[in-house]
C-alpha cells in the first residue's frame, strides 16, 4: 500500500481536514484488543493512499469554475492560545456558556478581538493574562439583565495561557504538501484557529447554524404549516491542492462558499403557528381539536405536532409591551405545551393591589415578607397585565423558570430552526425554492460572499487573514463516454455523451427466467377508477413493447379487480388466483395497478410479494393506463427484466470486458467482485432502527447485483459483522459457486461515511469481510475501498457546459477542491434534470490492488451508464445506488411490532411560578418528567427463496 498519513478515528466537526490528517488513534484504539481470528490481524496503523503523481489525461480538457476562494495572506503577528474554563468545572450548557462569554463584564475585559470557540479554547494577539498564568473574571448574569445582584447566578471565567499558535508546519505544508515529523498536531491547531477566525465576524452579525449563516433580509419562502425556508450561505475553510510554480502539486487554504437552504419556524404569534402546525383552518377549529384531545394528551397527534416548538425562542409580549422591562427579561424558550387552560391552572401568585402592582410588606427587622394569594392564570394576567385571556387555549411551559404563560401572549422570534422531517407538501415547496440553475446559484454565492464581508471584516484585518473574492478556476477533464450496447445494436459514444438515449427497437442482452406466468391486479378503493378494458388494452400493448425488446412473454395474464376492502387478504387471494390461472405454476411476476401514491398499499404489496410469496412485483399508477405511452412501457420493461434476472445493456468503454482499452487492467477480469454498502438512518426525532444494505455483483460485466438488507442498531453507521456475514452467506456464496473460485479483488464502494469514520470502515467492515473470506474459503482478496459522498458543497460552474449551464457528463476535477495529499476526485457523471448538478466526491481510502488513477476513474464513470432502471447515466456508482434502493425498500420488510404498554409518567405538581419580576420566582426550575420507552430492534423479514432465487435477483429495483 502506498504510504501516506495515518487516519484519525475521531470525527472533527468544526473544520474540513484531509482524511490523511485525521491520524494516529489506531494503536490506542486497538491496544489490548483481542481478535477471534489472529490470521487477519487488526491493522495497527492505517495509511491513506497518496494522490497519484500524474493526473488523468483521458478525454478532453475543459475549464471549471469552483465555488471556492483561496486564502491570499495568513496571520504574520503572534497569536496566543488560551484554555477557558468556568466555575462549574465546564459542565455548563452551551447556551449558558455563550451567555456568560458575551456578557458586558467579560467583553470589557478581553476586548473585541479575543476569539472563543464556544467550548474550551480562545485566541488573541495580545497576552491578556500579562505576567500571570491565569486570570479570573466574575460575572453576575442577573445584574447584567437588569435584576438585583444574585450570588446564585454568578459565575467565574478562568482564562489561562496555553501556548503560541505556530504556523510553521502549515506554511511548510502549503509550500510542499509535506508535513514535518510529528507536526500534525501543530497543523491541526493552526487550521482550527484559522477556521474559527474566518467565521468569527459573520457569527457576530448573522444567525449561525453550524457552518451556515442567515440574515433577516435574505430570500425566504413559506413552506406551509408554519414553516419557512430561508436562503442563507455556507462557509467552510478547507485544505486543498493547487499547481505550484514549479509544476508540482502543492497545498493551499481555500474557503468553500455555497447556498444553504435552511428551514425555520415562521416568526410571529405563537397561536398562529400552533394553528398551522396542528393543520387547522382557524383558531376556532384549533380550539375544538384541543378540547377533544386534551384528555388523551400524552398519546394524541396534536401533542406530537407541537414537537418542533421545544426550545423555540419566544418573546413574552405582555412584558415586551412594557417599555420599562429590560429586553433580556422578555425572551425565553418553550419547554412544552400543556393540556391546561388559563382558568384551570391555579397557583400561589404574589399579592397585588387594585392597580396590579405587587404588595411589598416587611417584618419588624425590615426583611421582605412574601404575601401570596390563590388565583388562576386567567385572573393573574387580567390583574397584573390587564390582558383578557382566551379560556379555551392550552398553556405554554417555558424552560428554566418553569413559567406557565398563555399561548396568545407569546411571539416566536426570527430564525428558530425547524428540525423535523418535512411533509410531502412542504418538501415539494422546498424543492421549488431550493432548486436553481447554475447562473442563479452563482449569483446567490456572490451575494453570500458579499454578506460574509471579508474585505471589511475588522477581525480578519486585525489578524491579517486575507481571502480572495474571486473564485478558483481549474483545468478539468471530460472523460470519454462508453457505448451502451444492446443485443442487436448500440448507442454511439457521442450520443451517449448527451446523457440520454432511446431504446426503441433495441433488444435487451439477457432475459433471466422470462415472463411465463403472471397476473395483473387492479386495486380499487371504491372511487371511480380505471376499468378492466382499459387495463387490458394497456397490457396488450405493453406485451408488444416487451416482445420488441426481446423479452419472452407467456400466455395472457389474469386481469382482475380487487377491492381494498379485502384488507390484508387481498394479496394472498390475488396470488392464489394467478396460480390457479397458470394451472398451479408459481407466478414469476405480479403486477398491481394502484389508484394513487398511497405508500401503505405500496409497502404491503412489496412485503407480501417479496417476504411472503417470493415473487417479483411491479406497481404502476392507474393514471398511466389510458395514455398507453410506449416510452413509459419501455421504462417499466427495463425494471421488469432486471427483476427477472435479465440484463438490459452493457456499457462498452475503456474498461468493458467486451473491449478493454486499458492494458494490464487490474479491475477487468473474472476474479473481480464489486460490493456496494450503505446505511440509512431514520428521520430526525424518530427512534427507529438504522438499516444496512449490501450489494454484490454477480457477473463479469458488473451489471447484476444481489442485495441483502437488515437493521443495524440505532444510528450506527458502521455495518455490523453479523450483517456482513449474513449478506455474504447469500451473495458471495452464489458468486463463488458461479465462478468456481474465490474473488481475488474486491472493489468496495461505500456511501454515507464522514471523514472521521474512514478508519472505522477499514478497521471494522473490511476487517470483517476479510475474516469471512479466510474462514470460509481460506483466501483473502485484495481490497480497493472507495468512499462516495454527496453531502458536500462543491459545485462546478463550467465555461462551456450544457444548455442549462451545468457541466457535461464525465466532468472530472482533481484540482482546486481536492485534498493536497490524499487520493480523491470529484466526478459529475450525470446530466442535471433540474437546478445545479452536484458532483460526487470519491475518496480512495485503501488500494491493496494498486489500481491506477485513470483505471479507477474510468471504471467509476463508465458504470454509471449501465444502471438498469434508466436510459441515462446516473450520478452515483450503481452498486451504491442499488444499496440505496434496497435500503429504502427495507421499510416494507419490517415485522409487525407490538409496542409495550404505555406507562404514564409520575404526576408532578404544576409549577407555581408566574412572574419574573420576583427574584426568588426566577430561580425555580422545572424538570420534564417521564422517560421514553424504546421499542426493541427486530431483524427485517428476509426475501423469500422459493426455488427461483428471487433473493439473488434485483427485486429492489
């Protein structure tokens, strides 16, 4: 293996480091670890493959603009680093730390140019500790907010000098791309400082969400149901490579700037947002629903609909209207909505006179005496604030103070993030808002650069960091397209390079088990729909189309209407009817014509056919039946033929086994097996299981892929050893049986892994695969492992692109946005249908087979042309794409889970804290009671193997 830098096993969330700089934990992680198979030792150090000395010269040259901006000048003055701690030993919550640090007391002491990372590290160009090793600053947050001094809300900030930040290693790395021995920590420290320095100015002026920034004057769109989208900007500093003056590749620092589309709760009256979140027409409709649900509040849908309001910042309008109230006292955050109205909740309120002022009494020693009286929230707000409260709305419990406030007295502030999954309508509106053509996206990026304001940033100028406002432009390549080849003809490379081709009159290459016995079920939901006559006309024409593609179609299928009123029995009745119509022969395909996009019906169809009957299925919309479009029928035929084990076409290019053009190819050959891996996670807020999917090629052309998927713990990214073994027991065994030998090379394409987890892919997943091969076949293949990622912000803006301004398929970028030392590249293999194309980032993390740069890139690009479901090249390598499909389909394979009985949380008395002007009331807290019961994770139901090997065919497409 080529020597590079060791891989770090800890994810860095603050800045983008080359994976090769994420280093040296392997020995510590594995120290003392015992392996149950010592013949496959856990590696003690992992080295990233270095970037090949020569870039790819295949295809033709083009110039690509990137949304990256190089750093021109670096800090020349001394920068001192400090360790920051707090009086509570660093256990304060992040929000409290931010509040303490931004207090006037602290800021007056440290000055404008003192930077803090929000955790434990700070920097300055001056030595604020002077001759002392550490200084302490005391902050009274109550006094800062306009209250009386309070020792219980007083904190100390300790600032201790740590070291001087060294830029020597960074400068050496940027000049040569090399790192001095043991210099990695200094390099990471310098990068951490520069990354924070770059975002410090914008974070003080704008709303920051991780690496994105938003402003109240930016473009926004209403997504419906109380949610809006805002077009902000993303900015991240990263190490990249560039061409040096001597013609060699070297390092540089650049800032990646892109559009960031964020979702937020719409600012405004909380009552209006609650009506929208509950999907009610008006306040009266909302009240009726609330009064109906409040007795079953813990399990009702309305309570779940209010989940996005948790920790949402609000203004207490009754206090904000009082000009004498300090602004800091008017803001708070929501804990939850409670099923009590303003007249139902009775509490001990401070005694008030007729004008609503608190009565202050003192004892003989002059000490204040607390005087209270019982009253409802409704009465309190009338007496204290002269507000008439609606007696039919729920109350809102706020955080920290445990205060209960009427819903109509609160207003949501700007930029409260909406963290839940968007519904179908919101998603469609978000796509309309977010999707923009390259020309418009570039204008938005230029606007983002102006918003960041590097040239006028006082903090950047103080430290001496200068960033170029002109984008990076690099020389790229457009790789030659392969020829999609069918049994009787082929698509020329020039036509294929246009990223779309027709298959009229073209015969598929292979037909699998053929379409001998099949049936068509017309699903009726009781509403007027398509009839048997129209469906028969469609099926007759579709048979003609499939025959034209060379498919063998048996006798006419059974066509019959089935009502959804049959419930779960519908599918077994249909299956039995088709079996009888075929004289007892097992169906090879069951076709369902559904009236709409009801996901529940779709999932039931797939679960019954794949897990219960072991039969391939095809679902079509009834709206397509009257149209009888041949193109649609051909697209469906592509899927059906793949599900039956057939091959539609081969991509014949530089690396095709039919016509190899790269001599001494390491990949092309009968001993190579391609594996794809992906782990999908449930939506935010869900406690569902993660799902791992593994796909394995079954032929020498890498067209047919078997897939196995199963649950993989809760939000666990690494595929478990048990899942790898279970998948290989089906797929690899079949591969070995078919090829009569064990694979010699495994091309493992893995998706969805962050840079900090690259080492774990090798230490866990690849290690488990090698153990399997050694135990089963006494042989260990060589592995080439490639990570594919689409969650990045690099975009291509070509000087000469397609008609929409997007890059042409095959556009390859190896400079400007890629890492200086590590082997990675960006490849845009598809044509964007809408908006701006997103290239895929491929990172090579292991190359035991010594596959060359040109061969790997050609292999990755050419196989995007033989994705079985389309007549276009796809954006992602097919093995990963198929793993996505299988993982998504796995939802249909979930077994029925009976939830445990709901145990109600213990009854906690409602807080009696109602007014923040009484200091003692402010200190009281409120804790959320009850604990969430997690359902046990159960394995998915397997695809049934009933003699015709559906589990080895492409059932998931």
